[in-house]
């Protein structure tokens, strides 16, 4: 392409010179000036084109070198399960990002079975992968197998969920999990205008996540810390009295478990007509169960505020239909991009820090944190992305216009 452009420029120069020389109305001096001017312009154009060609060649060479180097390296990715929609998205995005840079990828799903994930990671180590990206089923259960990874010189990125009690974890990539909870809590405060409630009171029940997931505590505490002053003031009331994480936790974030627990709460504390105003759910899979319970077992006729997190397709449909009120969306495509750039730096033998954010030129917000996440062996350097509140009013703007979802013929979001 550049050679063709240079040939065109030279041809144009010759043509201009000939035309100038053949002019019947100009003097020899004018002709000479015209030729010299044309020659100067052509020289500038040739130099510019040559520089661009050199830069393009250099970039192509660098990309080819990077791809060649990547082609010799393998990334092992261990995901918890395919039964939750979000982990399918995470696995797919990560695989796509690393393969797009020329790396070989081994992706495993462990069906929410801890022993299976241990075996999966053992297999990845045996395959001599160069990097491990692990979203743990149980953050407490991978110490031994990751010690083996460390002995083998394999760096480990703890993905989305912090892996506990091991010094094998190099970095943590996630969203600001405490902020996820504060966004849910603040949404309740703003929607009910609790600061101006006066003597009015509202009833609320909490549904938290999996005790084995280190993030679940951050989600719950973020929401509860926002709402606690209103509970202490009596503006928010919890008829069940269940306000401790252990009381409201949901093993494996299971939808059916969350539904059954909410059915029991409704039968025990709301069957007499007591109104439920808020069901604070930490994520979408639990919110789905709570929504089903309210749809079948709640005696009231008011619209209950139901929170969630993740942007699962079924929950987004419920938001559009007015059954769920909001979700906190975490753009896992961006999480995958951050993990890719961090992974490449580790594979190149670097020790990334806050400078990675600027150097990578990410289009999304991310903070480098060296204070918040202690896994029992010390602080794990963390890259934390910022989540977004999604409601029926901004689904188009936040999820569809951004390309994360498309709308089907009925106007419901479908993940891309």
C-alpha cells in the first residue's frame, strides 16, 4: 500500500514538471519555480509517507514478535461452574482475550465441586501452563494445590473472588465488591427517601451470598453499613430479626435455596398482612429465587423493591417487567481486559503496579488497591473495577448501547 502511494507521488511529480515545462504562457523562470515548488512538496510527501511506512512496519513487527512469544505460552483458566450465567460469560471473555493475543488457553469449569476444581488446577499445573487465572469455588480450599503452582513457578491471578490463606496469589482482579453493596443500599435509601421518612417505617429482609465466597461478605457489609443507621433509628424494620451474615447467607448462591428461605420468612412474618417493602438480595441468582417466592407466597399487593447484581438475562427481563427493581452490573468484558494486560505483564516477568492502568489505556474506571484485601498471608495487590447500577430506565444506555447486550423481538436483553 505504501509502495503504491510512493509511486503515485513520484508519478504526480513528473506530470507536474512536464506540464510546467510545456506551459506556453509562462516564462522559463516561472516554469523553474513551479518545478522546484512541486519537487519540494513531493519530497515532503515522500518523507512523510516513508516515516508512516516505517512506523507501520515497526508496529507490525512488534505485534508479530508479541504473538510469536505468546504462541509459546499457555494460560490456564479455572472457573467455578457453568450453571451460573455470569461464569459462562467470564470464561468466554477471558479465553477470547488471551487467544486474541496468541496465547494457548486451557479453560475448565468445575461444576461447583471443590474437589473437582482442585483436580482441574492440578491438571493445569501438570500441563505446565505459564499462568493460572482462578475464580475459586471456595476461597479456603486451594492452599495446597496453589502451593504446588508456586513451586512450579506459575504466577496466579485470583479472579473476581479472593483466594484465601495462600502466598501463591500474585494479584487480585475484581470489582470493588464493597461498593457493589453500598450501591444496593444507597438505592434503597434514595428510592424510599429514608432521610425524609419522618415517622414512617419500612420493612426489609436480607438475602446474602455464599459463605465460601469471600466477596459475599463484602457485598453484604457494603449494603448493611449504608442501611444500618436507618435500622438503628427504627425507620427500617427487619421483622424476621435476621441481620447477621450467617443468618441470611445462601450456599452456592443457589436460586432454589434463596426461594425456600424467603418462602419461610413470608409464611412466618408476613402472612398476617404485614407489608414487605424491600428484599435486599446480594446477587441476581438469589434475587431470582426471592422474586419467585414473592410472586407465589406474598400476601401483599405492593411492589417490593428487590435488588440484585450481575445482569443475568432472566433478571433483566424481570426488571423490564417490574418484578425486580435494580441490579448492579459488572462489565466482565472489562474485567477480562484488565486480567489480560496484567497476565501479559506477569508472563513477561514484570511486577505490575498502579502504572499498568495508565500504560494499558483502559477505557473503564479501575483503581489499584494495596490496602483492602488481606487473604490471611498478607495484602494482595488488587485491580478493582467500578460497577454500575442498572434499572429499567437505563438498561438501553448502560447495557444495549454499550454492546454488552442486544434486545430480542420482545424487547428483552440478550447477552452478546
